[in-house]
C-alpha cells in the first residue's frame, strides 16, 4: 500500500484546505520511486464540465518520492478533482477511492470545499459525551420532587433495568453534578463536553422536548447551565448542546398551539418519528418554524450560556417527509445561525448510517461517524459472542471481519466526502444509543486497541462517559448506567490509564491531529498506517491478537523510529526499507519517524 501514489485532503497535499471561492490552491500527488509514473494530469470539474490540466514536478524527497503539483481553482463551492497517472504499464486513476486501472464514478473524486469550514479548535478537540441523568448528582437533587411522568426515582447505584418503562426512570443526575465532576474530564484530557438534551421533557433522555426556551428544572434550570458554563470555561472546556430538529414531544406547547409546525395525517392524526405517537414530526415548510429554530440555535450559544455548538439529533430525517426534502436548506440555515452568533461554532449531524450525501453542502460540518468508523471497528474487534443483535436497528448478527475489510469500509465512506468533513466528524466507539465498547469487544485488551484507533485515526474522537472506566452494557438502556463514583473499586484503572495516555499522545502529536493518512498494511489481525504532516510522521500498528512476526517494506531506509506509545523498543528500518515487528497482541504501538 505504501508504495502507491497518494493524495488526500490534508495540509500536506493541499496548500489551503479551506479556501475562499475564487482562490487557487496547490494540490500535490506523492509518487514513490519505482512506480513507473512519468506523467500526472489533474481532472477537475468546472460548472459541471471536466477540465484537464497537467501537473509538474514540484520536488523530490530524500527517500526518493516525487511530489507533483497542480493548480486548482476553487471555482465552485465544491470543486471535484482527480488525477490521471501515465505509467509504464498504462494509465491509472487516482481518486479518494484509491488507485484504479478503470473508470470510477465522480462521487469518489477528491473535493475542494469553499464553504466556511469547521472551527479550527474542533480539529484538536477530544469530545466527552455526558448523559446528564446518569453522570453525577448534586446535593440539590435530593430536594427535588420526582416528576409526575416518571415511574420511579432510583438510587444512584441501583442497576438499570431495561424495558418499556426504562426511559421514565430517573436517577437524578443534574448539571451542577456535571460541574462538580469536570475535574475528571480534564484529568482524562478531554476538552469538549457534549451534553445530551437539557430541555424539559417527559423522559430521562429528553429527546421529547416540551420546550426549547429553558433548561429542565430537574437538571437545575437555566442558572445551573450558567454555573456549568462558568466552571467549564475556567477549565478550558467547551460545551456542545443537543438539539432535536426532526420532532418534539407531544407535551411541547407548539403541538397544541401551532398545528402548521407538524405533519398531519389524512385521518386527522399526526405523523411521528418512527411511528412513536409522543414524538410528532416537525414540518419545515413553515417559515415561522424556521425563524423559531434560528432563534433557539442562537440563544444558547450566546452568554451567559455560551455553548460552542450543537449536535443535531436525527439530522438525517430532519425536514424530510415523503416528497418534501428541505434537509440541506435547514442544515445551511442552522449553520448560518450558529456562525452569526459564534463564528467559531460547530454543527455536527447525527447519522446512524451513510451521511455522505448530506455533507459538503454548506450545512453540517461533520457527522457522528457510526457507519465509517464505529461499525468497522466493532466488526474487526468484536468478541466471539456478543449479547445483542444488530447495530442501530440493523438486523442480523454483527459480522467478524478482518483488518482488510475495516480499511475497505473506512475508505469507501471517506471517498464519498471531503477530507475536511471526514476530519471534522466525530469518530466514536459507542454512545448513549449503542452497546458499550467493552461489551462489544469482550475484554480490556481489545478495548485498548479500539481506543488506540479512536485516538490515532483521522477525525475528532468522542468518548461516551464511562467507557474510560470499562463500563459494560449490551443495549442503549443498560449502557446508560450511572457513573460509579461511589464504587471506585469497580473502575478498570488500566483502561483509564490507557485512555489518558492516548489522549496525551494525540495532543502532543501534530501528525495525529492534522496529518494525512496512508494505509501501510492490513490483513486479518493486523493493521498498520502512517499519519503524516509537515512537522511529523508517525507509524501506528494495531493488532487484535498475537500472531506471526510482521514484515513491513517501503519505509525510510536506515532509520530508527522512536517509540511513542505501547512500550515497544525503537524500531530499526533496514537499508532496503524493511523491518520486522514482533508477534505481540492485542496491542497498539506507535512510533515517530525521524
């Protein structure tokens, strides 16, 4: 893999990954020695018509690689491009899909995007997801009455019982409780807290909003969010809110007073999310609804709350019903609202499957990358048996696949979006909507391999609170167990230490936060890749099991790589560019190239 011509959208290959419309950007192709490439042409699409231009040799690296350069105008908001390589054995296309000797669809072209980018801070962020009812209680929680919609209030360490009433059981976590435990977040190394909804509702998850104009009193009300925001700011932590734009709860005042905000059925009923009657679906044809949400998005980003952005719940279904589809309009509207209030605001879309068709359109900055990251990692590292079926509603057992399938899956999704969208997307091993990663992989060793991929592959890593302690759970309800603050003896301290070390590694490594990606090796149990930027290159090995010693070729000859993580000794590269890595595993090992 490493001896193939390469291009991606990172700053090593694109002189300005966030151009203004009308700018001209230099784009580079890296051609290793011995590939037989003597000519490089760039094909770019201008106003729907492909145009060819010839690239020129820009420089040659000490290792013998030739860097070709072409000038690419940012002519359209999204300018697609690919490369045609003339070789001694014929011509090859180089697209985001990879190197092929045959034509592939334009949907796999690289993309230069001139829409406003995600904020610069998001590239370096580590996101920590908190489900408020289950994270931490403040003393004030003991003084609050159990809401009338709840079937019962549970003591903090009482096990979660899945079932039809599980969403109506409250544990009493609140925003002041979150503020009291922020030091755990900073000790972990995370710097961004994503809160699931804090608006009033009739469930513990609060995706059935009964209003967007106030914080649920059960969580402490508006002043509690002010206090949390202040405490977070003191620690250098950003807050991301969670906004449901596809539906509300049926207790929302709009449902009684504004029927034009919702879809009605011909029989007089109402359309709802996945036919759940208590979640009526919003109709975005209403100009007044659009004005309301524009104001909602802006209000909570402003002081005294100061959120740094939103995660949009059910973004894939928002403003879509039957023949109606205003999804991209609504995404752009919300993005403008965020940007007008906070120029450095972030907008992330929830998608449980393929989000690629909704990105790079001037709306969502990225997605929760379940399809392109979570599922392939699960399929590679899954335990022999897992106590659940399906994946986010998908039937049948979770397949067990090799590392080559992981690379193929990730590459297929990455090829359908810009590098910018991929790197701004949240990569996650699980969330409040899935099983816990420890339950998926079965043991601490494999979870640490999964965490190694989370913090070394491109994208913004997101940790669901409790994963760092080794919490388990085979479904979204059982995975929402309260944090075991009162039972530190149950913490998996080795996993916690590995998360802290990996986050520290990511923070100290420019290659891991802004570098490109070259796959080096992928077979059943082993995966090797390079992350590279102008300042640093790192080599990462992930193994799900011990195996035969692994021989790699195509690396810089006569060099010694410094070990950065995993406890392996320095790695020496022979004069022919090869090296052998021992058979240890499961493991993640990281080295720095000189």
